[in-house]
């Protein structure tokens, strides 16, 4: 009696589609982490022992070390900054302006930014990093 042997199939898994999926997942998480980061603009805040977190309507204004203005993460000129604050003073006067200024920026630039806030009688806070 002749015994027939079965041919075993080779187990293989296609990895090309898996690599594509992993690439898109990595790309998604990199984009989300950049958007969620407070320091996406590269601003190093000065430290404070008495700082508090705020949870209300905020307009984030950032000034980096090169004295570039950013309003809610979008680059703007000083004239755009003034126009945005004028508009906010009319549309939502209870808004709070959160100033995030790099610690290397001269105080004169801070005074210039705060002066515009005072002209339009808006509330403001200066963001700092938590002292360790």
C-alpha cells in the first residue's frame, strides 16, 4: 500500500499592507502631538511659583524670541495683533488675552503688547512655566 504524504503549505503573512497602516498611524500621532503641544512655537516661558491654570474663553497671543507675533498659533504682524484685539473688544469684551512671551524677549516688547490690551480695556494674563 502506497501512503501519500500531504504537502504542507508554507505559512506566510503579507507585511506590505501592515507597513502602510503603521506609517499612517505614526503620521497621525505626530501631527496630533504637534497640534496639542503648548510649546509648538518653541517659546520658553519664564517660571513662576504663584501661577494658576485658567479655564475660560482665551485668545492666545505668543511672541517668540525673534519678536514674531502669533494669534492662536497663526503668525501675525503687530498691526494684525492690534486689529484682532480691536475686533475682540467689540465682539466679546469678556475675553481674556493670554500672553505667552519668550523669556528672551525684551520688556519693551511686553509693554508694547500689554499697552494694546489696555487701550481696548481687555483682561489679560501672562503665561509662565511652573517653577520646579
